[in-house]
């Protein structure tokens, strides 16, 4: 089947142009603070405070996050954001962080860096492209230590760190401790030496699940996910899809089989959020993700799934958009006119352009 030609002549209004700039990592707002991330999921009261003008704003799904923002998650809240380099942060209830430094330019990787400070509570992080290409440029701080990583997934608390994947170190004024996958360390004071301890993960924890699922075949992965529906909330599902890339031997089949299984667990709105997040992390696998959800036991129609997929695409290459539309047509089935109409609708909203 020949590829769909690039859509021409769609409306480009003021809203489209403004939303386009939302997803450009080098664009600044009136205060000069760079847009560095986007909210993919939140629950409860979550606010951000600008370090440039001190103004506080209520965060919503799809809202943008700026460099040097302080983010506050309420007592019953949670927040998941994805950065322009595909780093995923999950902030738990009653957490406060500062995005002290962040620079990502895919064309000038030597200068890319990130520093996140945990001021209160706990968070989990799955590193993106900066961590893969410049791991020494990724740093985290809590109240007592600096944590360096080497392409990893971690959980950070105010006085401890757990390395679910990868390796790194915990450093204080009292010394430095190297850590590898599966190890945890904590320290009470900035002048003490970090010490290892054992952090027990539950069987349903995304880090544990990602390892177990990677050893199963595609059909077994889908069935296993289906059996966990009651114990796998949306935030855990998003973490799981992100963590799978950290497992040795990760491939597209693992991801798509997981998505297919999750389509039987999550409701329509949750599945839309998951698809957008998954595509933001794995844009090159967008067509495969769409095919998986179409073939899964989901409650979404093809147009809804396609919208969620396109929503996660940031400045995509032409061939990738064509591949996604063709997937919707071949496996949907969605006709060419319907696929093009959906694309135009998402472009008019500022996505997939």
C-alpha cells in the first residue's frame, strides 16, 4: 500500500502556533524560563512556582513545566511528567522538588545536563537521552547527598536512594558510595558516610514486573498483565512501560505485548493517557503501539487511539506520521479520509506538527 501523502492545506490558527511552541525545548516564555517538560498524568492538588516571577500556578494534564520551577504535590496527589529528552519523573504525594538545571539540545549533546533537587517527599525517575549520552551530566540532590547516575531508574527519598536499574553513586561530605542495580543507600547527615540497606519491592512494583515480563513470550506478557488489572493503577502502568526499556534484551514485542495487556485493564480515558505517555517515550515505536492497542481488548475506537498516539508526537518526521496513519487504516479499519481528518484535528490543536 502506498504511503499517504503529507497533508497540506490544514488550518494554521493562532492556537496552533502557540501550542507548537509549547513543545519546542528551546522556546522561552515572556519570563525567559525554558519549557522543559509536559504533564502526562496527575491526581489531586499539584502546583508549580516560577523562580523567575514567583507566581504559583495550578498544574493540569498536558500543562507545561519550566526550567527552575518548584513543583508541589499535595497530600493526596501525584504527578508524572516527561521531559523533552524523554526522562520520566513520578512525584508521589506530599512531595516538593526544584528543577534546578535542565538543558537538552539533540544537536549539541556535550552541553546537555540536568539537576533535580528533592526538597520533600519521594520521587522516581527513569532517565532519558541525556542520561544515555551524557550520564555524568545527570545529578539529583536530596537533603543530605548528591546522587549521580549511569543510565538508570531510581527512587529518591529525602535521605536515601534505590537503584532499580543501572548504577551510580551517593555522595556526601563524609564520603562517596558506589551503587549498582538493586542496591539502596541512605545517610542521616551531610557529614556522614552513606551506608547500604535493603529495600524490598513488592511483586507488583513496575521495576519487578518489567524484569519478570521481559523473560516471558508476547502472549504470556499480555495474559500476565491482564491478571494484574486490580493491582495496577494508571501511574504504575505508565512507570512499567517506561521501565521496560531499562531491561536487558528489551525489544518492541515486550512493549507492544504490555500495551495490549494494559488495554484490558485500563478504562478509555486512562488508556488515552498511557498511549500519549508511551509515545512520548518511544516515538519511533508509535505505529507498533497503535497496532497493539487496536488488536487488544480495549474500549477505544480507532480514531480515539489515533488521537492519543498523535498527541504524544513532538515534531515527528514525515515518514513516521505516514506510518502511523497507514497503521490506523490497515488495522483499524479507518479509511484514508477519516485518518487524515483525525490528523488535521490534532494538528489544529497544536500536536503532531
